């Protein structure tokens, strides 16, 4: 009985001590979560607190001055300045068109002031609409103007769904005229606090409205026609696929949707099944993978818009650096949506020679009375085996096969940037890229590359001007592509291209005895060309952008450039340790270069075969070892793939298991 009482007293004492310890622990400062969930594309939970001792770094880009944490808590990549500059230029021209229809002119800093009058000639006589040179219009007839930094009541409502530091939204407010409001949204409390700080720093609180919400839920809440945004900008870390459905519903009629994709490994064909799960299309590994990525994203946007009786019209589609960027307008119309099937196509690509053929999903044909009849397309356009090399075909897509640029709109942006080059830091590159875009063939999807055609038949590579001249002499059209500097975009069929390459091979013969009879090169070269190519250089073979030496393709802007690490709560500062790790992982699949000292030391571990035979005359100058080695040392030092001598046996074994020396 006494033993039971003792146990009971000890139990009560331990419980009291436990309650006391718990009470003392709770009296301390409240402990936050040890490892809050990572922010992924603006979908992290709210309630995050920003540490008060966070160091900040100030960056100036365009007209904006941004403070952001030195630690990797909020995403920022300086390499994408070209992306942000181009977006400001595109939205400016979109605002000029949008407000011009309402009789409002915009004033851009640095542009020459030109008097423009919006007149309806159906109501007034034409002679009354002409202003004499030097004459000022009457005060009552002066058009309304919209300037940078001022609220325009009939202007654009802009949403940046994934704002991070708010840099892009602040640049819109300080550089784009004709805005009504800019919503800078992010799901991270740290990012929203930083946006508020940067908005006050740049004095744009009257235009920029910080918002903390899930980007998808925010756009779904603005589906009503009166609540929609005129411009939606999506620049997530990785794929924007999760936001596209909400975006096509939240943009106004004829509004502008700007989308960036940085998951190029998926879109370029490294993981076709992942691309299908995100964008509804199979990506193929191809030399034209960057343009194929653009067309897959356009297909995905149009497919999602079609669910709501809407469709997209591409204005500009750019492949640059490690990402792609598309600018599309979204319209509503049930009749136009019916034509969407005929704008998509599957692509059949040969695995041997790379020749590709397109098969549209739908067919639109004229009907009596000016009507359009839609029906299913007929196919396939290819046989089971390639007609040129006999290899099989891969099936990719669907992808967008209509023009990916509006050349009139691109020309307006190019003219505005060219006449005001001091507006953007990357104006030179914008001019070069847009100039190549205006030279592209609008109705020719995808392209071949110069090195692809040459390597297929193992011949020397003709110059770009020679191949372009041969195509022009044969009566075909040809252009460059902004997505690849060696691109050959042409309306010539694959058979004509291979005929031209066969003619080139006759001038620079290939050793046929070295070719396998089943290789694509042997089968292509075994056929005589039906088209006789003329490689004489033509004047129109050299495009204007190439003649003027415009900056068409970007050089490496900085060391170790590319996609930056994902922003994380309480993120690590990018210090020397992080830079060392990046250098270590750079070219990790390639063998590191070996210096002369390391090579000499490595070779000294191998015995000299001539010294063993007594015929080496180099002495100490020999790069191999002249030391007499035991069988055990020989087995450790010699390469494992060296031939074994018949009489060498390792100790304790009757068979030769280790490498020997001749």
C-alpha cells in the first residue's frame, strides 16, 4: 500500500513539473514556423512577416528605383531588363491605339510632339479637318492628352499578377502614359511589404495599388465585364500554365495579355509528356524548338480562351535568352471561335533528316452566299517512312500555325523605339530583334537550320548567303528567324531543300565509302537532284537587318547569367558560397580542363613500356615512370584497359585479374 502511494505522489509531481515547464515556455516570445512553405508562383500562404534586420540593395532600372532584400526572399533577375523594356514599349503602343479610338492622345517623354487630330470624315467636310501649318487649333478643339504619371479616367487598368518587388508595375506607372490604375499583386507578405516600400520610394502611390492575394483567385474575382483588366502581365517563375485559364477570363474585350514562360526545357522537347500536361501539346526535340515553343503557348492560350467563346490574336511573340514572351489580344465571338481548329496543326517530323510536315486539325472553305464551311481535315500528309531518308516520323503538337506577329503593330513599336532611342537601356537590341521580326515570313511555320542540313549529309556547310541565294534563284521565299541566327525559314518543300544540298555536295564531295547504306546521308545522296541549284550570291539574299549590323542576337550580358534561383522565405543571400556552387555546376557534364602539371603527374603513375623493353632513349625526360614496379603496384598504377601480359599473375591467385604491362 505504501508503495502505491509513493508511485502516485511521484506521478503527480512529474505532471506538475510538466505544467510548470509548459507555462514558462509559453511566457516566452511567440515562435514562428520553423520553415514556412516556399513561395511558388504567387501561391504561398499569407501571414508572413518580414525580418526587421533584412539588408537591402537598391537597383535603378529605367525610371524606377527599387529596393529589394539582399537575401533571396523576393525574385529579381537583371538579365530580363530587355523583357521589361519591351513590355513597356508594347503597352505604350497599345495605349496609343486604345485611347486614340476615344480621342485621347498620349505623350511619351522624349518623343517629338506632333499635332494629331482625330476626325470623323463622315460627319465633317474633309477640308475642315486639315490644319494649316503653324496654325494653333482652337482651344475648344484641342484633343485630350494623357501623360506619364497622371491618372487617366478612361485609361488602361493594368494587373501584374506576380509582382515580386513591384519593379515592373512601378515602371509602368513612371514610363507608360494613359493608365488608370496598376494593381501589383503577390501572394507573399514579404513581397507586398516590399512593393509598398518601393511604391512610396518612387512616389507612385496614386497609380500603383499593392495587393496580396492568390493571382488566380484575384483574376477569377474580376470575370465580370465591368471589372476586367485591360492589360494583364504574367511573369511567373517557371510555367504560367496554372494562371492561363483565369487570365483569359479576366482580360477585357480586345485587352492585352502578356505571358512569359521560362520552362524552356519542357517546351523545347526534353519532356514531351510534361509539356502535354501543362500546355496540351507534345513538344519535339527539333532545331526549331524555340519557335515551336512559342506556337505551343499560343495554342494553349487559344484553347483555354475557346472554352469561354473567346479567341486570341497574337501581336508579338519573342524567343529571347532563356525564356519566351508572347503578347496577345483576347476577343469574344462564337463565329470566330469556330475557326480555331483550322489554326492548329500537328507536326510530323522525321527522326533521320529532320524534315517536317504540318497537318491542320480543321478545314475552313468557302460556301455559297459568302459563308464559311468548317470541316475535319484529311490526312496524314506523309507515308509511314520518310520519303527522303526512309526513317520513321515523330508526331508533335497541336501547335499554332497562323502568324505569330501582327506586322503592323510590330512596325509601330519599332518606329516608336527607333525615334526615341534614349527611352530604354536595351533600345538597340529591341530595334534589332523587331527588325528581324518584320523580315520573317509570316505564313511559314517553323524553320530549318544551316548546320542541320549540312550535318545530315556530312558535307561542308555553305554560307548563309549562298543557301538563301539558291532558294531565291529557284523561285522560293526565304527569311531569317529571330529565334535562331542560323535559321532558314522558307516556303520551299523539303524535297527542294535536299535537291539544293545535293547540288552543293557535288561541289564539295562526301566520301561515300564512309557512309552506311542505311544512314540518312547515303539515302539522300543516292538520289540525283531534279532541281539544279544556282549558288550565285544575290543582292536581296542579305537581309536589311544584317546589312545594317543591328544587334539581333544577345551576347552573354554577365557572368553565370541565366535563370535565377527561386525566391524563398528567409532566403539565403547570394554570396561567395552560392557563386562558387554555380561555377562548380557550370558545364557539370563536361570533363574539366586539365592543366599541364596535372597531366604530367598523372602520366608519371603509368610505367614506360619502352623502358621495360630497354628501348627508351628519353631517360628522365620521359613522361612515363621508369621505376621498376612490383606486380601489385603495376596493377594499381596502370590503366584498367591495358592489355595483360601472358606471364603476369597477381599474388595469391592462379589467373591474371589485374592489368599488366607489355
